[in-house]
């Protein structure tokens, strides 16, 4: 057997690219050949078209000239459009081939036509034309009319013939556009240049591809040889050694990649566990937490913050705190101050309005978040809802006021009642003495009336400050509301206000002191009547809420200004000329005795709504007492 030709990998690669170069050269020559064939075919087709049109013109001229010149002109113009020939001219050169004149032309400028045609006929062409042989001109370049720089290329066809029975030499000149032929003519002139340039570029590209392709292989081979991974210079095993070395390197990289992937997965899981633990810790805190970056964008919001401020974490994350909280929110001011001054604030009491319009009291603290270099990267806000503490504090203050008022009023009212009793007694005695004095009797009667009014007022003060004992019984709340409304209507003599209440299928029962419960609603209704001087609707609703009945009393009155809304339950606070300022204080006292809560909501011009949460059962039932049917109207 003949030994096989042993080639190295580099030699095989070079041979392959040289074959590729040969293929590209063949393609280049094939392209040049196709260009030449296309030019020849298009030129032949172009000449054949002009020959056909020339014969048609010759035939028409012999048939219609000179019998009908109008029909000839019409037929030639129609032939011009059908054949898409640019211009048709018929020239008569006479028997001596001199002094040509135009028999027909689609160009109206006859002198210019004669000049253009004669310039395109060379001496050799004249000899062929005289022999009756048609000739073609070279491709000529013509500029368009003035104002345009566009160039057009044309080619003339000259077809000679003689008129029947005449010794006149006539030539048909056809002018047609030859833009495609001109383009192919230019390309054919440069075919050798492009052919040589193509071969040169193919050589450069081939050698560049060989170099770029072999460079990584040579570098791998060189590196492997230096690392003594390839031994010997056996061409047959050279490529195998390089491939094995490369494969070994890939295997090692895959192994290390797998190790790195495992480490990354382990680290990622630990990071996720820490992140989840952080989330669990933040969500388990009862205080609200808001974390912002240095630009003020919220990066974390725990569940307590969502509940306290009525927010949604999904809409807050990556949003600026001013957009979420509002620029006038006290929490926003606190964050502004912390980021601007880089100073922390601790245990600052704030009154904040939630998104639903409800106000809450917060105790807020701020902190700075810094990186390892001590650079500020963000700010943390911690706040707790102390609304219940505030309410409890207000109740304590209210009870302290009531206790102080009781101590003061007890002694003062008894002393005043004793004095008023003496005044009434002496006035009645004086009235008997002056019985016949009509003028003085009227004055004395005024003194008695005003003294009785003062006596009643002192009795109300004493009743307000006196500790109340509850006589609890199961009462129907709806019946109490209806009775209180009718009694208030009779007392105020108002028939222009009607009551709107729900009609539940089952009655709403609560454990309460019937007398005090009636007094509570009568005072509320009395205020509502006075707030609606022109009449209106008094809306009362009762809703079940777990262990409470939620009662809402809403009027359509003038409303209470917001700046005094928090003071209306204080003793002696009133905006009425004849009010005592004890009506709503007594209402709150009765509600508190029944372990309930009362709140007021009002808007000026739209009315006032009182919301009472009345417990169905009292936790510690006080001792019962004898019920006395007596109700005081203590108006605010």
C-alpha cells in the first residue's frame, strides 16, 4: 500500500481556504461573463426593436406619403407611443446627399434636429447608408433642459431608403433611450479592474481568515506545549493532543463552574433565608417601619405600617415618600429633617391623617442608615399607634375635670341653693305684704321667676356632678331611640323634623340603664333639633359589630367647625347663648359608664354625625338601683 500523505492541521486548514479562494475567483469570473452576456443580449434586443420600428416607419411612409400627410403624421405619432421610442425623424437628403430637409419629426425644432442627426453620422456610416445598409450610432449623453442636472443616454438608428419613382435619398432616424446599455457599457469598461480587485480582495480575505482562524489554535498549542501537556512533534497526533488538552481544560472549567454554581446557590439560599427572616421580623413588629434610601424612595414597608397608615406595600415600594405620604404629612417632615440634618429624632408625638381621612396619633422615631465607610445610604422610620393611649389620656383628663368640677360644684351649689331659698322665701313674703301694689307685684314676680330658674340650673349642676349608679336591664335600643325622639319633639314643640331609622326584623337589645340611655339620646336629639332651625331629617342607624352595637346619629344641620370639634365634650364648653355646656358632657359620661365609646364627625354646612359603640353586655355589672323617671335636658 502506498503511504498516505500526512498533513498537519494547519496545512489542511490552509488548503481548505485556498480552495475557497479558488471558488471565489471562479465566482468572480462567472460574474464578469454574465455581465458580458447580459450586455450582448440587451444590445441585440435593443437593436432589433429599433430595426422593427424603422421598417414600420418606412412602410407607413411609402404607403401614405404624399397622398395623405395628416394620416401619416397621426400614424407615426401613434407608433412613437406604442413603441416607446423617444423621437422619430424622416429626412430627405436629395439626389446629391446635400441640403437635407425634414419630411417629418416629433421634435418641432427642425434646425436643431438636422444638426443633431448629421453630427451622429460618421463618414463610414455615410458609406454604409448610401449602400442601403442601416447603421447604429454610439451611445450619446444628453443634458435635460436648463435648470436640471439630470443626464440621459440615447442611441440613434438610421434606416435608408428611396422614394418610389424618385431619385431622393431618405433616412429614417430613430432616437431611443439607452440608459441600461450605457450602464452596462461603463461596467464592461471596468470589468478587468473589478475582476482584478475581486481576486486581490479574495486573496487578502483568505489569508486574513487563515490567520484569524489559526491564531487561537496556535495560542492553545503554544500554551499547552509550555505547560508540557503536548509532547513530541508527531503531526498525526498533534491535533489530537490539542483537542484532548482543550477538552481537558473544558472539563476542568465545567467542574469548577459546577462548584461555583453550588457555592452561589448555597450563598443565595442563605441570603434569601436572611431576607425572609428580616421580613418576618419586620412584619412581626407591632410598630410601623418605613425604610427609605438617600433619594427618598421607599425600599421597605412592614405590615404594621400598612395597617396604621392605610397603605399598600405594592404601590409604595420604589416610590418617593412625599408622593405616598403627602408633602404636608408630619411623617414626611420628620423624614425631611432626618435626611437633611442627619440627626435622629426619638419619641416624637404626631397627629397624622390616614388615606381614608381618619386621624391617628403616632409616636415616631427616626434613625440613620450608614454603610461600612460611614456614608449615609438611607433612613429608617419607626412609629407606633398611640391613639388608644391618647383617648385613654383624654378620658382620664375628662374624669379629672369632672372630679374637680364635682368637688367645686358640690359646696358652691349647696351654698347658692341655700341663698336662693332665702331669696325666694323673702320674695314670697314681700309679695304677700305688697299684695295690693300692682306695680311692685310684677317686679317681685320677675324676681321669683329668675330665682326659680337659677334653682333649676343649680339642681342640674348637682345632678351632673353627682356619681351615677346604673340600674341595668335588657332594653330594646330601637324603642329607646323612638321614645326619646317623640319626647324631644314634644318638649321642643318641633314638628318639622322627622326621624329615619332602620327597621330590623329582630330588635337590638343591650344591657343598659333605661333612664340614662333615654337621657343620652334626648340630649343628642335636642342638639340636632337646635342645629336644624329650618327642619330636616334626623338619620339614625344601628349596626351589629361583634360585641357592640354601632349607633350613628346624623343630622342635616349647620355643622361644627373642625377647630372646636375636639372640645365639645368638655364641661361648660358651648357655642349657644343660652347653653350650659353640660349636655354633651353628660352624654359622654353616660356612654363611658356603660363602657362604650362616642366620637363626633362634622363638616360645616353639611351636618354632624355622632358614632356610639354601645356594648351588648357590660364586663363588670354595677349594682342596680331604683329607677326614677326624671330626665334633664342639659344642652351644649
